C-alpha cells in the first residue's frame, strides 16, 4: 500500500516536471529573443501563471482521484470502507459506539456500551514490540463517538493497562446525576500491567466535549506516556478538568476548560470552584488552552512542565482565584511563556528555576512569590506586559507570612512594561543631584526584596574643576549612601541589583 502510494507520487512528480520543462522549452524556443527581453515584456509573469495553472490542474485531478474517506455508520465494529489491502491486519480498528447500543441522544445510559467498545478495542493479546516494553500496540484503534452525546453514570475506566496507540474522538460525554463525585469521565488509572513502567502510551483524546455535570472531573491521566488531549471542551467539573499524575509528556493543546459556561463577567464568578488542569507529573505541555472558569486555572506540582499560549480568566484574584499555581518544593523548572493572565495571577511557592516571560497581565493581575521555607532561586520574570487600574498594585509581590525569603539567588525581575501598576524589579537605577558631600538614594519603592543589594555601580559627574574622592558608605535597607571628601555640586548615577549572589 505504502509502496504503491510512493510510486504513484514519484510518477506524478515526474509528469509535472516533464510538463514544466516542455512548457519552458516550448516558449523559449518559440521566441527569438534574449532572456532579458523576454522578462521585460511581461512574459515571465505570464509564464509563471501558466505554470501554476498547469500544476494546479494536476493537483486537482489528483485530489479527485483520491479515495474519499467514507463515513459509513456501518454495522458492528468494522474498519472504514477502504478497500482493504492484504498487508493490513484484518482485525477491526474503528469502533462505532452506536453499534454497541450506545444512545447518541444522551437520553439513556451508555456506560456499558462505551466500556464494551473500549474493551473490544483493547482486546489484543500481544503487541508487536513497537511501543514501550509491556505496552500492546493497538495500531491506532479508534473509539468513534459519531458526533453523539452519551450519558454515562460511571467513569469510562480503561479496562486494562499496557495498551498504546489508541484514540477516542468525535462526540460528547455527559455525567448523569448518579455519577460518582470522585470519578472522571475518562479515566486512565489502571495499574501497570505486564511489567510495564507505564499504564498507557500514545493515547489520543480528541474533539471531545466533556460535561461533568458539576459532579466529577473530566479526564484523569495516571502514569501514562505521550498522551494527547487535543481540541477538547471540558465543562462543569467539580474537581479537576484534567488531572495528570505521574508519567510523562501529556500534551494538552487547543482546548477549553471551564466549570461554568461563561465568557467573563459572570455574576457568580465568586462561587467558581475546582481546578482546570492539575499537573502532578513531569514533562507535560499545556499549549493554546483557555481556562474560563475555575477557582484555580492550572496547578503544577511536577517538574519541567511548560505552559504556553494559555489564557486564564478563570476567577479573578480579587475574588480569591488563581490563574496558575506553582506548588512544588525544590526544582519546579516550569516555564510560563506567551500567556495571558486576565484578572487572575500567578502564585509560586518557594520557586526554584521558574521562568515567566512574554506574558500579558491584565486587570491588576500580578505574580506572588510565596515563602514556605524562604527559598527563591533561579527565577526570571522578564519581558512581560502588566496593565492595571492605577491602584498601586505591585506587579510582583512577596508573601512572607511563613517567614522571610532568606535564600535569594539568581532572581531576575526586569524589563517588564507596566501601565497603571507599580513596578517591582531586582534592578533599579537613580540619578541623584546634590550639592554637598553626601548622596542618598532609596530603592525600596522599586526593589522586590527588602534589604538586599548585591551589587552597586555609580558614577559621579561634576561641572566644577575639583576631582573629589568619593566612596560608597552604605547599602543597608536598600538605601545607597555615597560620600565625598569635599562639598561639591554633583550628579550621581546609581545602579543596583539584587539578582546575582555568589
Ligand atoms: C508560450 O507563450 C506564448 C506567448 O505568451 C504562447 O502564445 C504560447 O502558447 C506559449 N507556448 C506554450 C508551449 O505554452
Ligand atoms: C478477547 O475477547 C474474547 C471473546 O470475545 C476473549 O475470549 C478473549 O479472552 C479476549 N482477549 C483479550 C486479550 O482480552
Ligand atoms: C454564591 O455564593 C454566595 C455566598 O457564598 C451565595 O449566597 C450564592 O447563592 C451563591 N450563588 C450560587 C449561584 O450558588
Ligand atoms: C552649593 O552650595 C554652596 C554652599 O552652600 C553654595 O555656595 C553654592 O552656590 C551651591 N551651588 C549650587 C550649584 O547650588
Ligand atoms: C527602610 O526604609 C523604609 C523607607 O523606604 C522605611 O520605611 C523603613 O522604616 C526602613 N527600615 C529600616 C529598618 O530602617
């Protein structure tokens, strides 16, 4: 099959090439003129147009001759009606849930039917050794929800672990009123099987609307590898929209999560609860995701996760909400980039290796560094945009109610643009004009950490003819004092930073 396709593509490209060559040759030889001539007369553009339409005619014909993927709501679990090629395994790979008696209107319970379809898809006794050891390769087996809405009273728990290359797609799942409060509509929590290190590998959940009916959660991914959650709309969760625990590389992208269906300014915003995405694992990515209602948008307690292109307007900080909560003692290695914190901010507990950049903070949204054991290390908060209401809210704040940050190392808060909020930074500069022998600059309004200046640079300029001696006397309480041996009129430019300590 693949061979045939490849050969066909090759032949096609040869035909196109031959056609183009003859087209060019035909024209150049047909005109007895220099190439410059030829170009200047506008033939070139003409030519390109012809070449393009010639090529397009091939492409068009080719696409017509492609077999159309038929969407047959066929009987029983059967492969789509492609002409089967002998090299393809004859076992069914697309499981149409209505064939199992699932009710696509959502009126009657479809739990058993859906579980049976999944179970059938999982019914493969041996793998081909392609995936991780102990994971059976299901070859892309697909549970097709056929655009229906299915009411379920129990979680769709995968019947056994040790399966991979499997997908569920194309419909709506809705928890019924007796759904368990701790359940997830799709539950990948089976314990590892066959000595595998992971439960599942390469499971794709795509184009799904999940309605947890204010009872349970949306998707639970436990100890799995390379899970994709793509283009899903997850609503009405009371616990987590998505919970990822253990495993690696769950990629959540192009998805929408919200406890309540709202587009902002909801009168009940104060009452939003639950968490959009709970990452209790490492190496996951959240990409291009909107979290529009939940008490916490994303909570991260694993390492090396990346959050990018995320728009959080889940619950305003003013109502007690948090956009992104980084909660992990020790190395978090979280990167939050290119995101949009919309009236809701970021909280990080004792952050070690945290990067936040190119993110837009709207509506007085700010970053709170919360001391647990007083450690903040390897933190960059740079190149963000902050916009507020002019109420003096600081863009980065410290919560030292559990004790002060005693260990501050490699913290860089700088180069953020700020409108209607107060700048906080680990770098500050001041120009002090004076006439006398002492110059003082208080950097407390700008510097993030109290009583911490690791580095000072200063330069004195004076219009007089004197060359005075002058020296740094104090940096205590973020206040720089410089004195000269004689009284002079001079300007001092002072730059301080809190970032480097070694
Ligand atoms: C070449 O270009 C001329 C003028 O644009 C056109 O009349 C002629 O048909 C072209 N020849 C070929 C082989 O397409
Ligand atoms: C697959 O299903 C058949 C019956 O339908 C059953 O006998 C068999 O044990 C199942 N195999 C696996 C691996 O579940
Ligand atoms: C929201 O919470 C307040 C107080 O906590 C309560 O009075 C109100 O009824 C709640 N609204 C809804 C829609 O539950
Ligand atoms: C600086 O102070 C001295 C003494 O107080 C005064 O004579 C002088 O005019 C002052 N110079 C300037 C530039 O203000
Ligand atoms: C540090 O400076 C601030 C003013 O910026 C002042 O309010 C505070 O009392 C000073 N603290 C100490 C210990 O001197």
